């Protein structure tokens, strides 16, 4: 393979029938949101981040550009930067420009093609930076490359609002796992979407161009391709709404007719109007997230927000 060598911890990139059958066999049918990110899905998500209605990326970029020097100071010199869900690494460049002699950069992503491309581009752009891309589903735990420099502070970077895709108990377990990987002196720079006007949230997940709908429906196309399913994609519709009881946006795929779908020779019945829940996106107040972080072994050291209070970037350290 040309370019930077990938550390393959993926155990295969294809959709897991066990995950799919468990989800579709539940009373509320569901599919794991990690299935969004095949090559085409990753491209669609990059388009979503540029949409007028989708505020998180623009708000986070404003925060990063305004406060990246402060953030780099918090991370410290010669740190090992671990990025969970690195994607195109656009925000990472803003941080790398400010970091003092980073010892290594470890981008971790489930999309092999995007990971390889961004790792190669960063290695060319930052000469002398040691880049160790890891192709993995980081939600299942993580072993880091053995070649990483020893004795350096490990700081995780988790940009975007992806922590909101976990239900709170899952988020707690995930954050606990990051604390374990980073160790006693570790840190975490994380994006956290904040509570706001439900109408703004509705627009962000129901864009006028329909890119988010295509992104959601692509899960079914992927299952048809990888698991031999026979979803009639045009018989499902994207549906997203804000649930104020749980302070989360929910994305669903709603069946437009009564139908039976076969996946890997197993039949799943759908009533008309029945949905598959594909994503949750929880929104937090700063106090709520601090409580969640503390329950996972972290202490919030600093919070940066944009001038409209739409989004936050927070720096945490391992408690104790």
C-alpha cells in the first residue's frame, strides 16, 4: 500500500449480521449509526457539514480558530494526540498548527478510504510528524500501535458532536475507556453540542437539499450490498425530530408500506409506519456534561463556546 501504513484493528469493515439481526429483531427496530460510514456515507457526511442548516461544524470551527492556542497550551508540549473518528481531519490541522512538537498523531476511523487519504495528506503537510493511522471501530475498545513513543502524555481529541450519538450509559462507558487509554496524566479535548431552539435542531437534521435523508437511507443500500438484504429503499423515508423528554434528536427510517425484508436469509416484518431508529444525538447543558464526565473519571478543566452558545469544545483531565 502506498503512503502511510494503516494499523488494521477493524476485524473486517463489513456490516455485522449479528448487530443487524439483533437491532431489527427488537420491538423498536434499530441499526447502529456506525453503519452510516462506508465510503459513500462518509462522503455524504462531509457534504452535510457544509450545509447552511447544519450549524455544528461552523460553530466548532469558529471556536477552534479563536481558541486553538489556549487548547494547545492545555494539551502541552510533545503530546501524543489520539483522534477518535478523525474523518477528513479539517479541525485537526487547526490544532496541529498550534501544538508544540507533538510526539505523534494517531487518527482512528472506521472509514478506511477517508482515513488513508487524510493520514497521507497530514503526513505530507506536517513534515516530521509521526502519523499512525488506525482503522478500527473504536466503540469496541482500542489497542494502540506498539510503535508509539513511550513516556509521552496522551491526549484524546474527539471533535464534532459524536459523543451525543451514545445514550448516556454508553457515553459513560466510552469516556471511561478513553480515560483508560490515555492514562493517569491523560487529557481529552471533546466537542459537545449544547441545548438550543428545537426549530434549529429540526432544520439541521432535515436539510432542504435532502443530503441527510440520502445519508440515512444509505444504510439500507449498504445492507443490500454487504449482507445480501433486499430492502426496497424507495419504500422507506427519512424522518428526524427533536425529542424534548430525552433532549435528543432522533433519526428514523419509516416504512411506507407493510412489507417483509430478508437479510442474510432471515425475514423481518415491517408494518406500515413502523420505523428503524438509526441515530440519537443528545444535547447537553455544560453542567449536565460535567456530571456525565465526572461519572466516567474525568474533570472538566475549561469550556469554550461560540458567541451564540450553540456548541462547546471542552478540555478534560483524568480525575485524581
